C-alpha cells in the first residue's frame, strides 16, 4: 500500500508522508481535522526551517496555522519577527 498524498489547503504543496488520522493529537489537526479559524482562506504551507504548518497572508507572511501543535520558542520568535498582524482575528 502506498502512502497517502495530502494536498495542503489552497496550496500546490503536498505531503507524501504524514501521520495517520488516528495519530492526531488534540481536537484539531492541520491536515486531518482543521478548525473553522479566520485564516482558513490563506494558503497553507509547511515551513521546514521551523517545522511548522503556516498560513500565508496576502502580504506574503507565514503565520503559524491556528491548528498547529508545534508552538515552541523557534516558532514564536520567527512569528514575532515577521508578523504583520493578519493572524489577529478581526471582529
């Protein structure tokens, strides 16, 4: 059986290897069970430099996907350095 190929949301990027749906941690998953967050319309990318799923806003900035479980200091510093504010829900 060949591995499942997963196309990221609103993106041309694909994952050829990912955890199985049964191995998801938490109620939401950036691949198998996305929440209805305000960045769902942004293209989804995997950033291999910081091991984090991101959403790219119209300014070209990668923001951590709200469903991303990797929330370590490297992800936080990268985001603080590059953030343009599009990750903040308006409402």
